[in-house]
């Protein structure tokens, strides 16, 4: 049995995984571009998290693992925030919930993107 988490990652493999991680950040950002199309709103988030789960074993033990965990948490919390804001919109607090979710999501994508471009993991102080 080949344990992917213990095999050494080549610089080329890490670069490929870094590009994949950047693609997931991009897909999270695309969520804002599709905000006018309610049926497609969560599609980029779901595609990004699918990639995270699909390639999760390949980044295990590397600095990119923290980015995958960060992206997964960003997706699930954002989707929950969007759902809560949709359910509570009629009560008058949905817009407030939506605003908090969007600001939180922009923060997470920005922090992750800058750390990724600096070839650094998401630090524990930020989490």
C-alpha cells in the first residue's frame, strides 16, 4: 500500500498543488461574480471544496494542508451564513447576516491568497 502522506513531495508536485490551491481561492472569489444568479451562487464554493476533498491526501504533511483546511472551513461556514441570511431575510436580520458572511469570506480569501503567494501556511495566530 502506498501512503501518499509519507512520500516526499517534489518541487514540481508542490507547485502543481499550489496552483490547484490558488484555483480553489479563485473559485471562492467567483462566488461574488455569480451573486446575481441565485441558482449558481454556491456552485463555485462547492466545486472548490470538492477539489479540496479530492486532493486532500496529496497535501497532507505539507504547508498546503493548512490552506486546504482553511478553504474547507471557509466554504462550509460561508454556505451556512448564506443559508441563514436567506431564511432570516424576512425577519430583517438576513441582510445583516449576509453582510457579515460576505466580509468574513473576503477576509478569509484575502488572508489565504496572500499566505499562499508567500509560500507560507496559514498561521495558527490567524485561525
